C-alpha cells in the first residue's frame, strides 16, 4: 500500500520551444537569434505563419525553415547540455513538415550529442514509418537518425508532407549530459519546416526500483502477510 500510494516518477520536459517568441513573431531570413538554439553548418529562416507561403503548425505562431536563404541547410542544436542518469528515459520530439513548395524530398536528421559514451538502450523511433513505432534496440555511442547513417531510409521528408510528429527515445546506460539537434543537408533554399521541439528526461517506468522503493515493497509484502495471517485465524469453516 505504501508503494502504491507513492507517486510514480515521470520524465520531465526540460525544453519545450514552439518558436513563437522569436523575432517578435515576424519572419526573418537567415535568422540566428534563437533563445534556445545555436545555428551551425549553414542558415535557417524564422517564419511567421503564412510568411513566404509557409504555414506553421496549427496555422499560427512561428516555425523554422531548416534550409535558409543561402542555399546551405543548417542544424539547430540546443544551447544547453542536460543531465541524465543511468536508467533515465530520454525523448526528443518534433513536428516536421515538408518544404510546402513542391520539388524533391528533403533530407533531415535529429538526435543527440552526449558528453560521455553511453549505451542507447531500448531505442524507439516514431514517425510516418508504418503502423507502429520502430524498435531499433540497443545502439552504441553517437546514435542519431538521418540520411547517410545506418537508418538513412527514415531521413527523407516529402515536400507535401503535412506536419507530422517524429520522436527518438532511449534509456541511458549510464549518467552523463547531452544536447539535442535537428538539421538538414538540403541545399536549395526550401528545406523541411520545423515546429514544436520538445526534450524530456527522467526515470523510465521500466527502470529497476531504487533501494528505497525496494524497502517500501518489502514493507508492503510484510504488511500483506500479516493481514492474511490474521484473516486466516479469524476465518471459520462451516460444513452442511
């Protein structure tokens, strides 16, 4: 009962950004003034809904064209590194649409940079890949999803694809820190469009209970045994 009454641990959102607060909600080409991200490898455009013919998620707010106006797509990487413990569930979720302006499909990648080598256990990737999440299993250090990597077939988004949720989650094999990124190698000024970036970190529901939890479980089992023993003593059996 004591264990049952304790609130379960849940992964907490450590960063959530819909980009609506960037540049006063206005569009800007080759934008680099993000509050939570650094732009590298090229340029991106911040888009106010409807700007340059691009709609943002939900038809409002702002979003990011990952291939800016220099013909050199870029990567957005979180400014901060976030701590995780062994057994923590780490999940990166995004909304991504096609470039909305026709033409070829665009490459994209998203994932994590870690401060230490860690085992990426129970990796699951979700997106428009079929009727169920794709279980990848356990991967070594430096795992991320994208074209040109072992999971290249998942790294293309059609120009007419509507906003679609993508995510990567894993259970950490040991403690460390990480940041997260989303980017494209598209180089035609019309890249995939990003919205609603979310990163969560916290205890996995499948993690081994901590010592205190084990103690509560043992106490609960003991109390249950006492209750059953008392119930047995009080019980009478009547034969017809």
